[in-house]
């Protein structure tokens, strides 16, 4: 919950910088997504939906940018694809998450 709005947590990307101090701190931004449907916390990278995602078999694409706070700001971009499926019985996932890196 932030700014009086109700948000639904979707995921939090993992990112790190090997630098020490402020140079090792990261900020996050959404560079593209379904307009108005997702928000990102700049400090933690947590991605929220601004409303429930209820359309079965709907796929959403996001582009996340992580930027360090060094003098020469470096960044990395990650594409994330979310596909909704109805929850299988007994709360077991038939489709475990996959991480694809390039």
C-alpha cells in the first residue's frame, strides 16, 4: 500500500552492484509496460499492478531498468514476460518460473 492506493505485489527483480557505498546503490524504473497497469518502487524494484490481473491466459511484457548511483551512471535492462494461468489444484505450480538471461 502506497500513497493511499491499493497495489498488488507481482514480483521483485534481483539486482546488485559490486561497488561500495552510494556507487553500489540501485534505482529501478519501468521503461515499458501495459500503460497504467504496473508501477515500480524506485528503491526496491518491487513491481505492483494497479488493479487485479484477472484475464486468464493474458500475457504482459515489461522492460525494467536498474541504474547505479556512480559518477558515471551504469544501467542494465531486463525484459520480463508475465503470463497468467488459472491456479492449479492443491496450490502446486505446473509452470515454475524461468529466468532467461542474454
